[in-house]
């Protein structure tokens, strides 16, 4: 099992399959600069699809316990990660509860929170390109 080193600056983890090949690894520094987030970083964590639960638990426990590990973006492993780690979250957002998945991990007021953001972002994308009252037709 992987041993995670403590973050030396504010860190967002990207939990996926081939994270080093993702455009987010190139885009994140530009976003961080634009948003004036200061000296922060993104770290990729790769698992094979449907990995062993202890791997998911290890990374979530690391994020929860490391002060400078601020959260994570989760792609392929949304369902499996929540199944393996539900007890590690202090709170789950309503979509995470409803859909049984976590696509975003954050910390708020000392609590580890799991969110499912896809319904929100997908809805915004649809609203951006569908004409008004499209579904009413």
C-alpha cells in the first residue's frame, strides 16, 4: 500500500487512473494563479478501476489527517471510494447521499466533507447550450 507524504504546501489531490496524462495537471497551475491561491499544488493519485478498498481508505485518511491536504477531485473511483470510505467522512452532501458517489472531497470547519458535483456541473453545461424552455417542448 502507498505511504503518502505530508504536504509541504496547500495541496489538492486528483484521484483517477492516469492522472499524469490529464489536462488538469497543466490547467491547475493557471487556475491557481488566476484565482490568486498562492503557493499551492495538485498531486495525482492513480488507482486501477475497482481498486482494493484499503487503497482508497489510505488516501482519504491521509487527506483527512494532513493539515495542508485540502481536498480532492475524484474521477473514475467516485462510487468505489465512497463505498470504501463512507465512515471516514464527517458529512456527505445531498447529491453524494442520493447518488452514492463522491467526486469532490473538501474540508470545512475541521470536518471532511464528500460532495457529488456532477449533477450541478452537468446542469450548468446543459443550461449553457440548450435554448430556454427546451424541455417544455
